C-alpha cells in the first residue's frame, strides 16, 4: 500500500499504488493512481450521474430516458473516461460541472448504439481522443 489517508476495513487481497484517501471495504480490489483496476473499473448506468475519478469506463443504457453524465470540474490532469452507449432508445449527454468545455462545446451527445467517446482532461478543458 502506497499513498496517504487510505484505510482498509476487513478486506483482503487489496492493492493500492500511488493512491490517496481511499476507503476499502471490499476484498480483491486494486487502485493505481486513484483509479479502480479490474472489477469495478467498468460501471453500467441507467440514470444521470456524476462521473467518478476512480471509474474508467461507463456503459450507458438509455432505455428509461436520456442519461446525463456530468464530468467533474478540475479533475486530475490527464484523467480519461470512456463512455459507451449500449442501448440507444434515447441519448447520453456528456457535460461538465464547471466552465470546462468538451472539444470546445458545452456538451457532447452520444446518440448511436455502440458508439464510444473517450474524453481526457488537459488541465483546462476536456478533449475527445
């Protein structure tokens, strides 16, 4: 375990590398640079949510309506999120919590089934890569 402010409560088989301020309650988990690796790094969502820096990939199901995924204001520079539309009855909209833009726009809509958009924070705004 490397990092500061971490706690492991009753869990086993835990790896924390260059990770700070994480509370672990589940066994068999790995965090590298504050991101979950392996189980838990891909999350399916069906309703609007705020993106979490520990998650790498969001699979978005819009069966129940449009889904808004809000990217945080000023995350870690270089942080990357993958967002894939796995059900396209409606759209998924990426937006930011602050004044940052996504490739110069306020939002990015994903409307086509199985489309993946990968965004990275460059220290000022988000870029689609």
